[in-house]
C-alpha cells in the first residue's frame, strides 16, 4: 500500500465501496487527454472519476485492435462453461446471457453447444450470430450469465452486478471476468489501463470486487486463474456452489487449461 497519497480533486466516491478517493497517479488517454487516476482509501480499487470522454472513447476506431486476447479469453470462458456443465452446475440446453458480447465469439460457441444463448451489447459489433445480439436486455431468467471484460467499463459496478444477479434463475451462475488492480505492482504503464481508448474507468482490487459483489447481493464463490492471475469470478445469488463443487471445478480447470496449452492443431 502506498502511504501519504493526496486527496483526489474529484468529489466522486469509490464505485465499489463508497470510500474516498486519493490521487494515485497522472496519465494521458486517447493520445494526450490528461487524466488523474484515483485509488480508494479503503478498498484500494483504481478508477477514473468523471469520465466525460466516454462517448468519444466508444466512437473512436483504434487500429490495430488493442484487445488482442479476445479470442483466447472467450475460448477459455467457453471451456469453463463446459466444466460447469460437466459438474451439473449448468443444465443441458441452458438459457444463457452473454452481457457485453463484443465480437460474439463466446455467444457462437455457446450456441454450437446447443445452449439457448443470447447476448446484450449497447454497442453491437458482433461478427457471429448477430441475430442473437440485442441492444435491450433479453427476457430472463437465465441459468448462466457471462460478463466478460465488462466491469472495468462501468461507472457503477455494483448496479451492474445487481442487474446481472437479478437476471439469474434460481440456482443460476454469473461468470464475470476482470483483472484486479494491485497497488505497488500495477502503475501508469500497466496495459490494462487501456490508455489508447480510455474505456477502462473502474479497475477493482480483489477487496473492492468482494465489496461490490456483497453490496449487489451476490455470493462470490471464488476466482479461476488465467495467465497466472485471478481472472474469472464465479458468483450467484445463493450459495449454490458448495466447497466440494468449487474444489472439483478448480481441479478440472487446472488440468483442462494445462491440456489446452499443450494441444496441437493441424
């Protein structure tokens, strides 16, 4: 933890826990727009207060696309959904929602597995299954909701998590991916700040994620690693994932990702 940080000039509170913001460091987004990142005094989450540039951030075209990991990330999440199904935590033919579908890779994979999969995206750019991508939330409830690289884009992660939790059927699961900010490890050069576009405005710490989930009325079962870090976070409205089921899922995930790295494709 970095001591003696000054107060952030913005009066906006922390979006995860409501604590006051301190000034973490200054930077520039979109090629020169100066910004000051704030870190929560209490939960140590990182954020950009008062992001007046968001409309431009979503309208601007950046080439090449800085999100080079989209395909591998979606395939990893798809493998996790299959592991959940093998443990009986996601039923066959489950009604699924991919919240923030992006290019639609995960949506297409779920449909190919005969899931009743739908997607919501306010900025639709899907290259796959466009007829299943809606700009209004499809009717639920859903056995599975995925929100892959969504929370860091939001100005209110608690409200977003609550909205996704409310869309779950009884016993339903929410898979949310986001990287955790670690003070003293991540600084102004961290790639996850998304300085090219300026779309990543709320980067939660592990403590901040737990607090946001609690305030949203969700139970956080745990996180599965990717790239050596906690990345894919499993939540539910009730404690539907027992410790034994969570242990089995972690073991299958570890073995499965090891096999995926070793796989050779013709």
